[in-house]
């Protein structure tokens, strides 16, 4: 895997960067340090409430694999709620930050450095649940990568396990149903997240911080129905999708969709 550099570099044509490996370079230390300010743990905990904990408990899940740990928000939340958690991410910078954040809260995270596409090379256990949250799946730019990752998640789940994966409501963005100035729910007050460019295979977002710094992410704009279809095609039997943590919602309204995909 590539080492993270100290500066984001999209070359001379940033809109041409549509690459599933790019996340390794996008999450440079400066951005990762800002990430907690971006997601604002307290505001996020309040916005999410008990949603994920309830989804997991309803299904009797105890052992959870967080495959997109980022800075560790959900791993820590679930540990504190009594789940047995393993924390994975493909970015060593993110994993180090997650470990440090958890340690400051009195937890020692069990971490695994793994890219989703080859998850089972590093993860040899079976889990009741896999979580892939915070609009992470959007980092895969090729359909083959998305299928491979979902198949790896499927394989690490017990026979009746559940995959919980969320995504930004890109349908609303692609269909021009949200204002570009719209601010997204899990951002801290001092951060702006704005789409700089959107087409059928790229959503380039700019994250601007109060100290004047700015970073970008080049993501694949996942349509909700497409993700549901992929999940079914890799073998998940039932996919329930929530809009901003609600069972009923108008398609254009939610910022985020949360898919709960059951294996049995
Ligand atoms: N879940 C965290 C949250 O909600 O704050 C982090 C979300 S962040 C948008 C996306 C995370 O997915 C990053 O930590 C990144 O390193 C990880 N990621 C992206 N592509 C990956 C891949 N192919 N394999 C493993 N991790 C990946």
C-alpha cells in the first residue's frame, strides 16, 4: 500500500482522478486531524441517537467488525454500549488516529489494517455484524471493487449476520434536488462540505475549515437503488433502507441512506 503524503495531490486534472486506491492519499495527516472537527463526535452522537445500537441489538448481534473505522467514532460508541468490536480500515493514518482517540477514552482498540477488497486476507474470524459507515463505500470507483468488497463483507459474516452500510443521498444531488450550499448533518459547525463537481461517476467534495484550510474527496456518487441491487446480487436476502434513521421518508429529503442487509 502507498504511504500517505503530507499534501493532497490530485495532479493537473483533479476531475480525472476516479480511482479506488486514491483514499490512501486523500486521508493525509492534516485532513485526518481535522476529521474529528468535521464530524463533531458530540453532535453526531446526538444526531444518530441509538439507531445503530438498536439495529444491532434487534438482530442479537454481539460481535461487530467496523470496516471503515476512520477516527474511531462508531468503534468507541459500540464498545461503550457493550459490543465486542474489531476495528479495521485501509488507511494506517486513520487507524492510528482511531486507536489514539479510543485510548484517550479508556479503550484499547483491536485494530486490523485491511483494504475491504482483500478483507479476508487479514480478518479470519466470523462476525454477527459488519458496519461500513460515514459514507465510506463511496470511495470505490469501480463496480468490480464494489462487488469484491461486498463479497468480502458477506464472507466474514455468520450465516445470519447483517451488514450496515450508509451512503450520502447522491440521488438528490445527481437529480439536482438539493442546493449545492446545503450543509450535511454530520458536520461540525465550523466546517462546510460542498460538492464542487458532480457527474454520473464523480462527486468531488470540498471540506473547508474555520482556520482557512481546505481538503477534497473524490467519490463515486452511489444511487440508492444501485447499492440495494449490488447487495442482493452478492447474496444478501433482505435489504432495508432507512432515510436519516427513519423507516419512512421522502426520497429527496434525507441526507443519508442507511442500508441494513441481512444474510438470512
Ligand atoms: N466511518 C468513519 C466515520 O464515519 O467517520 C470514517 C469515514 S471516512 C469518509 C471513510 C473511511 O473509509 C476512511 O477511513 C478510509 O480510509 C476508509 N476506506 C476507504 N476506502 C477503503 C478501502 N478500499 N478499504 C478499507 N478502508 C477504506
